[in-house]
C-alpha cells in the first residue's frame, strides 16, 4: 500500500513517516475503522517483522492460573517474554541514558505503524500480554502525562469503540517508557476488572462533577474509582478535578501515580482509575529467594498479574496477591479524603 504523508507536515518527520507509516487514520468519511486497520497492521507486521512474530509465538507458551482472594479473583500470567519489561529501570536517570525505543528514529527496521490523526503512531507491541496488543506512541519525544493528553485518550476510546480497552500507565507506576508519551490498546474481555465493575453491588455513586459520575468500587483489595459520562469533556474535566484533589491531599506538584483503563460503551466514556502509592512492592527489591518479580501497571491492577519468573507464578497465593495490591494501591483513607475535597 503506498502511503503519502500529507504535505501539511511541516516538521522534519515527513521522510521518516513515509517510511514508517503503514497506513493513515484521520477519521475521514469512508475510512476503515480504527480496529480494522490495527488488526490488518498486526497481521502484516507478523509476516514482515520477525521479532513481532516471535513475540506472539511466545504467547502460546504463556500459562495462567486463577487465584481466589477475599471477595475477588485475579489471574496470574506466567509470561517469560515480559522479563525485560518487568525488570526495566524506569528512574529518571536511566530514562535519560536509555535509547528511547518509542522514538521514530529508533524503531526497529521491520516495525511500521498506523499514523493516527497526524499525532501518534500506533505500533504492534513486540512483547504482548494479550493476543492483540498495540502501543499508541506520540510522534514527539515528550513525557508521559495524562491531563495534557486526556483528549487523545477519550478520542482513542470512542474510535477504537465498543469491545476495546485503551489504557494509560503513569510515568512512575508502570509506563515502560516514562519519558515518551504513549497509550496502549487491546480488545476488551481479558481483565477481571471489566467484569468486577459490572457487579452493581460493588459500586457506590459518590458525586457528580459537571455531569460526570464518580463511583468508588469496593471489595477488590485495591482502590478503584470510576469516572463516567456521555460528554467526553465532562469526563476529562472530572479526571482533572480528581487528580488535583489527589495532588492537594498528597502535597504533590507532579502527577499523582495512577493507571487508567478507558472503556467506551453505549455512547458513554468510562475511565477506570487505579490511584497508586508505589510502583513495585518491596519484595521486588529483595535479594535471593525472597525476590518477587512483579512490576504492576494497568494490566496487573486490572487483575492479570504478570509473573515472568516461573517460581513466582507457582508460589504466589491469595495472601501474597492481596499483600501486593495493598502495598502498591493508594490507601482508602487518602482516596476518601481526595473525594471529600471534590464534593
Ligand atoms: Zn522517545
């Protein structure tokens, strides 16, 4: 397929985009759907890019096991292909020294993407957790930050549409490239949280912010807040309000740690927010047998706990999983205080 990058690209990305763009999505009339184009990209990339094909082949080796905790279940996923990602150094110093793997000029030779609204390149994740797993990477190298780019997340949610989940990991709690703005997208139905939040008894409606509803979800062993509405501006504004309240409560200048899953259904935008206290549990930093290699991001908080080390996959039990969630999730009283400040 021949791609012509629009002439209104005034920066110097034009030549490299011509090389790297498999197709363009700009939302125009008669355009194929975003998921359709992404799945076609994935099929093509599996043929043309060996590392991706191998990454998806290794998904066949993945083993899973459900762990019943108090009032909820999680799925452990033994996925040795994720070891590099789980052990990644994500501190600022390392980020500066590391060659950014999302920058256009560092993409592997075989990798191509879908140019999305002239602002992002949608790429196939070569270390997938799910059978179709995409990274939506900004064309420019700029830090991971949600409020400045909430419009992109909300637009991606409605353009991927029903049946897809678009997600965000904060720069200090799960993003493997904290210095390069990106989202991820996968077909829905793979994370236990998606079912958990459909159980009405778990939900408590706490307040409305300019027409967006704020629910707290109970009994999941970690803090979960849902912001929902049929006006994306209101939902984005509610996230900003909640984030500001957390910043005030925690006395922070920077973005409070959070993972967000975005689900679009029946013309409603729903953000499932996991406020965080820390990225990795203390056990991650232990030496020897006590070390547990888990590095929770959105997927793990959503109930698929990725364990790239076999021993961890075999030994983690309900108490250990509950302990990990308790440790990395923000405390209930802090979340309550932030929500009280909103009302
Ligand atoms: Zn970059």
